């Protein structure tokens, strides 16, 4: 009887790679609404690209798309009971970050705010004009600081949404991030090959020496590249441990993708980005070699 089972198991055709991947990234039924609310926020951030420039339309769209997600989380999110590290971080991190920004809007007496180097010019102008100093906040641009608080909404919405998701839903988001990083790297290659005057230069911010992909800023573009590199090998480890696929084939495929992202990161010619890209590769190797933890 046991020999028949073994023969039947051996005769079963192996699943295709795409079928296995689809089964690994299929969210649970109760999580699908959360995933659908999160996807517009994530895709808006990855497609329109963030920018340090004020009033960038992509940042506004991302904040708008985050509103339904925030409403959903406000009614459904439940933090795990207990004084675990993760629970403290989930409470302290958003409250502390928002409080730090709001504190910069509190008016302070001249004897305090004049001590900060950024206010030296204001003090000098008041002295030249003979104008008495009045209470002022630490922020030199209060409207910009208040806007930064609004742009934190998508960040923490995504953080809490991912924190409450299962493995399959998280894998789906990882696959999307990797796919968008690959698309950005290919677009950066096209920008470098055809020059800044080509149709591939979407925002007109790429130059002969820098590529920006879908982003306005080369620094934000390269941040996506080196952030996606560890995800590639983490997904490869998950793929291998869950389905017992060939380790060598997965390693070669992951290495090829990492090489593309590495090249795409170098095309940005961002010094900080290049450092992040170089550091991301050994981190990826560590992720690949360390056995995956199974929840």
C-alpha cells in the first residue's frame, strides 16, 4: 500500500513556478478588502514617485488614497494585548513622530527660539529694523511642517495595515514592490541609453549622468532599488522553504534580479544611494542563508 502511494506521489506532475507563486500570494478571504484598500496607496507612491519638491501631485494622491484605508483601520484595527516590544512600537512610534512635528509649531519666547542656529538671521533682521522679537515656533515654515504631518498619514496607514496582514498578503505586497523596482530599473536603463531628451525621461529630471526612473528625485528612485534587494532574496527563501523548489534555480533567478536592481541603483549616481545599494547586497545574502522563520 505504501509503495503505491509513493509511486502515485512520484507520478504527480510538478506545479509550475507561476502556479506556486499565485498560491503563495493569494490573501485570505477576510484580508482581501484590506489589500484592495492598501493597493492604491502603494501603487500611487511607487508609480507617481515621491519628491522633495513642494506640492508634488503624487504625494497628494497618495494621501487622498490613504483616507479610506485609515477609516477602515480606525474601525477594525486591534492591537495585540500585552506589553510586547511590537505593541509598544505600534503605539509610541506614530504618537512620538507626530508629537515631534507638532512641538515645532508651539510658539516659544524669543529667549528660547533665538538660541537655535536657524533663527540667527531672524534675530539679526529684527535688530537692524529695531523691531521687537515676538514669540515664534521652532519651525521656519509652519505650513510645511503641518503638511508633513498630513503626509505621515499614508506612512502609518501602510505600517498598521501590513502589521495586521497574514503571510500571503504580505508576500503579494513584496512581489508588487519588486516588480515596480524592476520596472524602474529598466526605465532607468532606457533613460541612460537614449539620453535625457528621449521619451523615457518622464519628469524631465533625468540627465546625461543621472537616471530617476518613474521618480522625480534620483535619491527617491535609488531608495526603492536598494529597499527591494533584500525582498528579492527573502521571497526566494520563502519560495524554497514552502514548496521545496530547486535552491540553485531560485538562487540564480534571485541573483539576476538583484544584479539588475544593483545596476539600476548605480545609474542614479546618488552617493548615498550607491552606499545603500552596496550595503543591501550582503544583507540580501544573509537573508538568503539564514533559515526562514515560520509563523
